[in-house]
């Protein structure tokens, strides 16, 4: 198993969370974390980011080991090269390379695979400036694995044409997806998007709400591709969409790579921002909101505090919905809150349809959701939920 040693640059108090996340990321990539060095940064060394003295110490500590070094931040191509040289030609990866590697192993849809491979190659290309020695420095493992079982193209001469081909194919899938989104909009099924920090339980919640069987695991970025499942509240069908989790300092061009798939999920009627009630939920919420802002998100949202089963008591503002996707606690309340949040979109009413007008009613009844029908001597009482935009079509049947 690939061994990974972390260099953690320290700018402020955020470093602790970033460091423990890096350990989780290493494990999510199927590698083995072996140790860490922290370096407080007052001034960035343009050549090697951290000081030469520190690099000598690390070189010494690792001299008998074949470990990969993760720099838990973003490095320029030449900094990566210089650190690698200072550590005796050791394999050095940065945070983006590691995250991309996990994304590659998680991508399932063909579009997701294309997006990840494209992001990987675009990131790798300028890092393969030199000839043989720099290429071989990458060796195998993290940073060289493409989506699925593929190995990334690491021949600089071939990368350009591969990038071009991927871009063309993505453009075609994008067009097809836009058509699908438009159709969904026309069918007027309301979509609820699950968004939030990685590992907060979004997929578990999707499964609990819809009876789906989506992969959920104690790993970072278990979900990559948006997945949609249908469910009902009060007889009204909804669509719930699961999305990729966010992370602090998620490299900007990673967001860029997923922008198109995320945008379609985020053009939802309501978003549920899922947080881990027992974790650093303030940071999770902040990260999620700022990432959403970057993506141009503007739909209404509810904040959902998940994993409340792990807490002895909770003290969240009452706007938050407290649930446990695992035990099912609070899910009925969540459904109520979803319905309430969308109340302007629906009219709950009871119609009276005289038997003489049944044909007229039948012609439009596909537009509403019947909850209960009671037949009487001269007609039927229909308890229904009507999408607000169609309310006028039922004016003739308003209850007497
Ligand atoms: N105790 C507890 N654990 C939960 C709850 N919901 C989810 N989990 C666990 O949290 C871990 C992450 O769950 P996922 O549903 O994969 O989380 P996610 O937000 O989809 O994560 P990514 O797709 O990786 O972003 C899993 O180990 C779940 O079993 C909950 O309500 N209580
Ligand atoms: Mg998930």
C-alpha cells in the first residue's frame, strides 16, 4: 500500500481541521498515512513554499522509507519539482492531485468520468514540463490513476490531443443533459437537492427518504455523480437529487470541472443543506454557502442538522431541522418543512365535481394530485393538492 507523509503548512487555526481532513483523504484514496510535519508560514518561499531547513529535516526523517509526500495545499509546478528534488527525488503530490485521484476512483457516470479525466489532465499537463526524470518521479499510485480502471496519459505529447477529445465529448453530453433538465422542468415535478459538506450523510438521507440504495460510506467524496430518486409527500411526487460533497479549500478548478453537472442539480426548487450536528457544523455550513455562491446558486434552502442520534442534547436555532438519517428520527418533520417551504407552489383544497361534469374534470385531472375522493349522490368530493400554476384550471370545481 502506498505510504503517505503529510507536510502541513500552517497559516492560521484552520490548519488543524485541514490536517485531519488530509488524513481522511489519504485513507479515502486507499493509501496509508504514516506521519506529518507542520510548518508555520510567515513568508512563502517562492521556490519551495516552506523553508529549506524544514525540507532537510523531512528528507532525513524519511530517508529509509519509500513514502510519497503530500503537501496539504496547492503548489505551483516548479515548487512541486523543487520540493521533490530537495527530498531526494521523492514523489510529491499536492492536495488537488490527491482530491482528483479520489474523484477518479469514484466517478461512475460517463460524464463524471470525462469531467474528472479532463480536470486531471489539465492539472497534470504543466507539471510534466521536463523529460524522463520528472515523469518517472510520479511513479504509479496517487496522481497517475484515471477514472475507472484507466491509467492517466502521462506522455506530454499525447495529453493535448486527449484534452481536446474530452472537451468535445463533454460538450455533446452537456447538450443532452440540458434537454433532460428542460423536460423535467416542463413536467413540473419539484426537485429537492441535497448539498453540503462531504461525509455529512446526504446519501444516507436520500436512501432514507426515497427507499433508494445509493452508496453511502464513511469516506470523503463517496458520491460524485448527481443521483436523482423520486419520493412523495402527501401524495405529491418530488425528485431528490444527491450531489458531490464540498470540502474546505476545494480547489477552484475542481468546482469548475463539476459546474455543469452541479448547476443542473442546483437549479432545484429547494435545497437541503446537510450538516453533521456532532461535527464542525458552522464551518461546514459556511463552506457550503460560499461554494454555492460561487456556483451562482439562488434557490431557497433549509438547513438540516443530521446525525442528531450522536448527540445527547442539541441547541440549534429553530430554523434548522434536526434529524437522524440513520434512525429515521425527524424525517416526518423534515417532510412537513419541505412542503411548507414550497407552500406557495401548491394549493391544498377540496373540489366538488358533479357527475355531469366528470368528463370536463377528467380532461384536467392529470394536473393535480388526488389525495382522497368521496362519492356522494350527485358528485365527488376530491381532496387534492394542485400546483399553483394550474389552480385556475379548476375554478369551475371549487367546493360548494
Ligand atoms: N450516527 C449517524 N451516522 C450517520 C447518519 N447519517 C449518515 N451517517 C454515516 O455517515 C457516513 C457518511 O454518510 P454518507 O451518506 O455517505 O455521507 P455523504 O454526505 O453522502 O458523503 P459524501 O458522498 O462522501 O460527500 C456513513 O458512515 C453513514 O453511515 C446519522 O444520522 N447518524
Ligand atoms: Mg454521498
